[in-house]
């Protein structure tokens, strides 16, 4: 029989519990925090890469429309 993956060691997350229908608010918060940490770890190298030219140009255009006074075209 294959071993089941258990991401949480027993007793490591004392602040939450699973109710009969769903997680408590504290449990949901803890799971979302853990998910965020895992995503940051897995995609850290991608986050450090520069944006592609087309995306960078679109972001610059968006910035100019939001802050036209900084563009020098009053």
C-alpha cells in the first residue's frame, strides 16, 4: 500500500481544527498562509526575472494614464 502524503505534522498547527462541514476561520487563514509560502518558494526564481518587453510597455502605459502629471504632459 502506498504511503499517504501528510503535509502537516501532528500537533504543528494547534491554532486550527476541521469542523464537521468545513475549516474554522483560523484554519482557512493558516492554510492560505501556508499556500502563499509554498507558492513563493516554488516561484521565487520566476519572480526575480524581468518582465517581458510587451508586459513592461503595457505597465508603463498604465502608469502614465494613472499619473499623467508625472509624465510632463500637463
